[in-house]
């Protein structure tokens, strides 16, 4: 049996979006399951619920030169 392909969208200023149920393997080998229609994976490293995004990236602001920093 073959698994259905998942659509993965890498966003410019936020999480990685995975469409469809997904199992995420953590660095220590444990697996975390999400049965959501769309799962947002943390790409910034700031989430308290890693590997899932908790919108912590929204606290980052850009200055005039396009550099990000904490408010």
C-alpha cells in the first residue's frame, strides 16, 4: 500500500505548513502525531510547543533595513 503525498508549504515569515495527517520524528527518535487537516511546524525555534508552531514568530518585528529583532 502506498501513502498519499502530503503538500508542504514553506512560508517566508512563519511556519512550515503540512497538509494532511503527519507523524513528526523528533531528534531523540520519539514521534509526535498530528491528525489535523493542516499542521503548522515551527521554523523559527521560538515555539513552546515544538515541533508545532504557537505563533511565537509573530513577536519578531523588522526594522527599516529588513533585519528582524525582538520588540
